[in-house]
């Protein structure tokens, strides 16, 4: 992998002015509760082919940096543009937190809920502005 593609999610957030607290790091061992109430430990298998890729599902983005670390965030155009501008490619990743899962750590879950609220407001504003441009 060329040096120019060894960009981490932290690099993206710094480069674009998006603060690192706008992504949740999915460290191995993070506990997630499914919509069915089952608690699972997050222990992904991330191969070389997954590095520098992103995935999207149900309004959630997941990105795997050049070091193989995954982070997730609610979709916003800013986040998507930052990933694409940094050279990330669509990689068909499984996207945690995209099917109603909750983090069992109350601090991480509160961060996630705050991020979802902010992203929802931004996305709504962009849709309204887009609709107004039609008229």
C-alpha cells in the first residue's frame, strides 16, 4: 500500500475539520446489545482487503483505516465526502450499529445518541435546502 493511502480515520477528521468525537471507535471487545436483547462482544475479522474501505447501511457509516481499526458514525454528507476525498473506497463492510444495536457502555451509547441527533438535524437541513433549490 502506498504511503499516500495510509490515512487513518483520525487523519480524515483532522484534515476536514471533523472532530474525532464524531466517530465511535469499535475496539475489539466492545459490547453491543442487539435489537433482540442479546449482548455480543465485538471481535471483528478485518483483513488486508478491508483496510481503507468504508461501508454504509441504514444511515450508518463504518470505515476501516490503514491500520485495520474500525470506526462508525451516523451518515452525513461531510463524513462521506471526507472518506472519499481521503481515498477510502466502498468495501462492502458489515456495518455495526446499523440495525438498532446499542453499545452497553453508557458513555459510548450517550456519544452515539448525541451523534445520531446531530447527524439527523444536519441531514434534514440538507434535504430542506435541496428541496428549496428545486423551486
